C-alpha cells in the first residue's frame, strides 16, 4: 500500500504579513452595514452622507481590527488547540504578545480618531463598540447567552452608526430587522460550531458547552421568524407610499431565499465565518445581489 505524502509544513509568515492577517481584513466586509440606514433612506446619492458613511466604515474597520488583536492575544492558548484557529498569527507565535497589544491599542485609538472627525454621535457609537469588544474579549464571550447577544450587538451597532453618521432617523422596522437578523446570523454560526467541534467545544469555545444543539437551532429559527415577519411588514409599509410600485413587496422573495439558504448552509459548515459563507457560496451571492437590486430600485426609483 502506497502512503500519501505528508503535507508540507506551512511557511512562516513575515511580521508585516502576519500583522495584516491578524487584522482580518476579510472581515471588514461586515462593516459595510454602516451603509444600511443611509441606503434604506435613499440618501447614498448625497455627497455629504456618502463621505460621512465612508469615514464610519473606516472607523469600524480600524476599531474591529484592534479588537481582533486583543481577542487573539487573550485566546492564543485556546486557539492553539483549535484545528483552524491555531494558524492565526498570534497563536502561531508569528506576532509577539507585546506587538499584538500595541497594535490593538493603536488601532482602537485610530478608529476613535477617525470617528471624531464626523461627529460626537458616531464617536459615541465607535467608543461603545470598542468598550463592548474589550468586555467581550475578557469576559462576555464565556457567558452563555451573553456571548451570542454581544456578537449580534456588534452588527446592530454598525447598522445604527451608519444612521448616526448620516444624521438619518432610524425606523422601528429597521431596528427590528437589524437586531433579529443579526441574532439569526450569530445563532446559525454557533449551532454549526456546536455540531462541528464535538467534544472539543468546551476547550475551544467554553460558552458552547452550556448549550444544546436543539436550543441553538430553535434560537436560530425564532430569530429568522421575527426577521422575516418584520421585514415583510416593513416592505408593505414602505410600499404603501410608493404609488402602486410593487418593488418593495417583490424584494421579500430574494430576502426570504437568502435567509433560507444561509440557514441550510449553517447546518453543516461550522468552520466558515458568515462573511466567508456569503462570499463563497454562489446561491447566497445571487440572493444578496437580487435583493439589493430590487430593494435599491424600490428605494431610489419607486417613489
């Protein structure tokens, strides 16, 4: 019997490359949520709004990356026992603890500085995000329920911050969809991780040990139900002011299909982050693009 050759050891990354990887630029896509409120209000065509929203995006990218450095520094020991997280630069000892700490603090300060260039409201949102990130890193991520709620709150803060930066009032429907949509995304990820990690879940993500798979699936289903119901009511409410245009009602279909597809994929794909799922799955990309086109036409052309 011929044995397959052992995989070649991974080449050690240089410090500059390791720092870039540790900042997780792929996850900056989540910060595009700052566009949600201005886009829903039809204000992205205004130069001042677009500039303020762009600065909000940069502020959250810097602050989020600072949080990733501190989180990975705190969890380096656990990450080394994880089949995939052990490749993170800090866990792989490619970035020293001192360098990671300095990078995290500098990025936090840079994010707050950029936010301050817009207004105090955005500065408060970014400062709250930074404080919650720190609290999550040192404590909340180990507390059942609070770990899920906190990660969902990170998404909501981004969505709210876009409205604050642009000076746009946020409707109750927007807040409900953003809140429970975020909870759906996080609960789906946790349910998938629970199934994938098996007996290793307590050592790699302690809060998971307190859950059951059935509970996490029920949480995901409940969050999806509230999200879909709220979005439908929001779409019907918006359509009533659009002089008979059916575009807002039509946006319900791709939105529902996106939710259904994401729920199916998180049944058995615990190793991929939400942004990797969206970017890597053709069905999710098509669903997201179809929704953005129909919803965008409804907002900008349907009135």
